[in-house]
């Protein structure tokens, strides 16, 4: 369990908090490029790390991220006029209240309600303006100090050619740490996501899915890395074998999941909207070939780890307001949850955790009080993740110039998706991890246990 003070430190994300300061030292995924498609198109409201922002694609095609509030008298730039590149004052977002216009770098390029000879505009900037880049079909922003900006992200899905990555994002009504911890808690997979029939799988036990379902008490092995953690989960199989899966925890909010043979890679990110809500990102990717139309169509419809959304929003069609469309008959006969989507099975438990921290606005989302938890050996990954997050934030609070874990390209390049492995039961952690690391790097390694 955590003290109230440490729980507050772990879950707060404002600029003046330790975690908020660390978050701002990383490139942050803020929107899919396809959702901000038109140069000169309408701005989009975006709340990120507790800040109210507007995201737009300027008339010259560059994405811009500004404070929503005009520095003049606080009018919302969401209603702003996004002007074309051939405008007399160039591309930019013009406040409709008094006409002040801002470029993507935050500079004020026009102030029509001031005398022509005035130089006031040269002394005015947007309240906040954050640099943006595009990688893997996603717009990324950097909200930290300009002189400490890291190189563009080199996560497993950000360097692949166009057409090799599918990204989705949805709104989740809980603190980001609750969702992040769910990804490093591999023991829930064989329970929350299980079909009841696989609990006594018989001949099906040889199937990987059956193995996860039947052995509900995996043994966990955790190793700290430059980017965060590598977590191994070992499950017993029949015939003297063990099935291993690995989770790469990349600070401040990513996981890279184990990869099955011939299957796409998968990764997630949990980015705080504020203390009560989260942008949950899912990345599916292939490094061996472009994604095919069938794969993309399935994910777009909410298949696999992705979730179907209410059109024009980031709200899942299965959500807290409709009890995630739970089917109690299905729950009684076949499914642990009666909820049909894997991601929404996670959301159903994560959005409804408690008791809440003081100051939680329950209608917005859950921020749980961890002071009464009872953690066991299966929670090794959760405990380790909290520890490295808090340590990284505390170190940065002492020296703001250091690079936090996960921010360096050299660290991110190590966080490859490890293959899942079926090996002899007596094979040790270091041997299995070494083989998985070698295979993920494209190096042929001898079979583990030989």
C-alpha cells in the first residue's frame, strides 16, 4: 500500500508536481494525424496534463498546440479562425473576439485592434505554445523546457514505414496510473479476460490461451532497465514445459507487449488528461510487412486490443454510462465478465476502483486511495512500476537537468517486443530473458534449456 502523500505524488500530473514535471520531459502522443487532417481546418479542444489546449493544423500543414485561452482577455481559441498560408500575415489561429493572431510557435503575428504603429504585438505571445512533430501517423507534443527537449521518440512503432502501424485512442475515466498498473499486472489476464470453458481446458491446455487460463498464478520476475522495467511472467504447461510472456515497461507510461509468432506487435500508452481521466492509446504494428486491409478493418471496428467508439468522439460505445453493455447471461455461461471487448473489460474494473482519494470528482473518473490495498506476490510488477516512477520523479525534482528514464532514444531502442516462449520448465529467468532479448534483436539464439 502507499501513504496518502506518496499516492498523491504518484497520481498528480500538474506542472508543479514531481510526476507532472517528469511527464513534460517526454514527447507525448496527443492525437492521430488523421483526426486533424485539414490544413486550415477547425481547431480541436485538448485537455492534457491538466492544461486546456487547442490543437490545429495551420494553413501551411504544420500542427500547432496552443493554450486555449487568448492572452488578451481569455477568450477561447477553439472558436478561432484558422487562416491560410497565403493570408497577408501568414498561417495562424486568429481569436475572433479582437482578432489577435498566433502562429504555431506562439508568436503574435497580428493585432488589428491596436494602432498600426504599435509594437505591442512583439511583446505578446500565446499563454502556452508547444512544439509538435508527426511520427507513425500520430501528432506528438513536447510540453517541457525547450533547452531540455529530447530527440523524437524511437519506440518500436515510431520508426516503421507508413502503413505498418495502426493507432487508436480512447478516453478512460480513471487516473492514468490505475490503467498503467493494469498492463503490468499480468496475473489478471487469465481471469478477467478468460472464457470459463478454458478453465478446465483438457486437451486445449496445449494452446497458449488455454495455458494462460488454466495457470492463474504465474510466477513473476522483474528486472530494472535503462528505460524502466522488463517483467517476465512464467506459467506452467503440461509435459514439463513453461510458457513465458514479457512486458517491457517504458517510462513514463508505455508498455510493449510480448509478440506471438506471425502476429503483429502491440504497445500501449496511458497519458493523463488530468488527475481523473486518461487518454488510452493502443498501437498495433508489423515490422515485417505493411498491415493488410483485413487487419486494419478489424481494428477500426474495435477488434483485438482496440475499442469501438461513439462516432466523432473518444468515448467508447461500451462505457460506464451503459455498464459496458454487460451481458449477464453470457457472464453466467461463458465469459468471466460478460463484456465483449478486451480493452473495455480492463476499463470496467479500472474506472470503478475505490475508495477514492480526497478531492476526486467521481463523475469525471476514479482516482483511488491505495492506502488500504493488500498486495501479494502477483503484484510484483505493480510494486516495481510504482517504485521506478516515484524514484524517477524524485530524482528529477532534485536535479531538473537530468534525463529521466525512457526519454533517451538509446533507452527506447532497447524496448523491443520480446517473443513469447515455450521452454523446458526448469529453464531459469536469466536464460529465458537472454534468449528473448536476442531473438527480438534478430539474433539466432540456442533454444532455452539446452
